[in-house]
């Protein structure tokens, strides 16, 4: 079994593989983000329709769906980033960590007031 030190550094072939992996991971992140966005938009429309027939004095409970949706998306992106960093794709892992940080900030921004 060859030693890890005997392996040559990443060449052109692994750069192509890393680029394809980065593209696939980012496409998956965008698809998951769109899914969360669509679910939250449909949920928001449902809350608007339900609130139109109520009196103005009733207070709706806080909506935790945005915080939970963006939080779970941030968690999935963060786990993907850690896995990518562990297998040696530092650039892709750094991009994923940046996306995770933006999602975490957005999650905290969408936290409902009690």
C-alpha cells in the first residue's frame, strides 16, 4: 500500500474533479435554497389567507418556519463543508463555510419576536 507522502500533489485531473465537485455542491445548495424559499413562500401565502378572516385584535403566534428552514439549510451546508474539508477539498470547503455563515446570519435575522 503506497504511503501518503509518496502521492504526488494535485494535478490537472484533480483540479477538474474539484471544479466539478464544487459545481455539483453549489447546484445542490441552490436547489435546497430554492426548495426552502418555495416552502416558505407557500406557507406565507397560507398565513395571509388565514389571517384575512380574523378580527384585528387577535394576535397570530410567531412563525418559526423561516428560522427552522434556514437553520436546517445552514446545518446541512455546514456539515457538507466539514466533510469536504476532511476529505481534502479546502477551497470547496471554504466556499461552503462562507455560505453556511451567510445562512446562519440570515437565520438569526429571521428569528421571530416573542
